[in-house]
C-alpha cells in the first residue's frame, strides 16, 4: 500500500476570461478522510471543485487522483475513475423519474453491476426515495431533490465524493436529515470533500478544513482547531 493521498491538488489556478477566480489552491485528501472547504460567497469553492473534476479548464497547477497525474482530464474521465461531484443546485433531470435519475449515476460497468445494492443503500439512507421512485424529479421538494442528488452520487461508487453545499436552501429539519445521512456515508469509510456554508455542520462532520478567501487557501487546520478560532466563528458562523 502506498501512502499517496486519494486526491492531491497543487497550486490550482482557474480563470474566467481575465478574472482569476482561483489561484494557489493546494489541498490533500487521504483515504477515508473527510475534509471541508469553507469560505464566503465567491471565495472560489465551486470553481475549485469544478476544476478539480475537469468540468472547468485549469489555468495552472497539478491534480493527482488515486496515484495518477490526472491534470487536464475531462470530467467524464474523472467520474469514471470514481471522482463523483454532487453539484451545487443538484442538477437533476426534472422530467425523468427518481429511479431514472438515480440509475444515471451508475456510470461504470462495475457501478451498473452493483446497481441493486447501491439503490438499496440510497433508499436506506433516504427512505422517502423508495416511496417516490416513479415520481418525476422536478416535482419533488428541494430537500427530496438533494437526497436524489446525493443518492445518484452514491450510485457511481465514489472513491472520492465531492459535495457542493448540500444543505443550500433546505429547511432546518431537512438539513438535519441530510447531515445524518452524510455522517453515515462518512462512517462507511468514504473519502469526502464537503463545501458548506453551514459551517457548524461541516466542522462536526469533517476532520480537517481549508478556508478559502478571494480564490486562495488562507487556512488549513483540523476542524477542532477551526471550531475554536474566534475570528473564523465571527466571519462564517455569525457567532461573536
Ligand atoms: N461563470 C463565471 N464567469 C465569471 N465569473 C465567475 C463565474 N463563476 C463564478 N465566477 C466568479 O468566480 C468567483 C468564485 O466563484 P465560486 O462560484 O467559485 O465561489 P463559491 O465560493 O462557490 O461561492 P458560493 O458560496 O456563492 O457558492 C466569484 O467572484 C464569482 O463571481
Ligand atoms: Mg459555490
């Protein structure tokens, strides 16, 4: 066994035209580790995840995934290697059923072989999905759509699961359900990158956190240390 991290990002840079949205983002995720990316609106969290996935072109930097230099590979190739991104805003197919949306997540031959087990796991985590299998995804509540999006991610048998603001816009009781499920996913040994504005949840769930500000990493510490940092609490948690 090598001690290579599952994901290693070095000096990532991403531009939108002339605007450099991300520069100097470096991070590592070890096997079985859950890390969070924190930072205010526009800090570059989504841009970083999408560039790591290969859904946005990189202007600089290197990506290693599962021991392989994957710099510049497109999203479809990364997804096939097991990097699964659950996007901000869910991006379901609204006129397809819950079951069809879930099954679309089984992107590799192995995932298709194990589809039945994966569906069962998704429904165990989110029992409402089993009741809504035949319903069109566009007619679900926001919380249910988020559950489908996470379930669809699990269908791909992620070796790295990247979640972009899974609680965005959800009622508090639904946020609790989603976070209970994420806790269970992490306890199965999943390797996770979580972007979350509900900083408290992210700090409870993850072992380490990176704080992004203006497109770069300004802090990288254990979540225990981040949770006791007064300036971070004031900046992102509305606590003083
Ligand atoms: N398609 C785009 N074209 C131009 N600029 C963009 C585009 N997408 C994002 N940006 C800019 O890049 C910067 C980083 O945006 P990004 O969406 O990565 O931030 P974020 O940390 O995910 O924020 P949020 O918490 O609001 O989701 C912001 O200044 C944003 O306005
Ligand atoms: Mg974002």
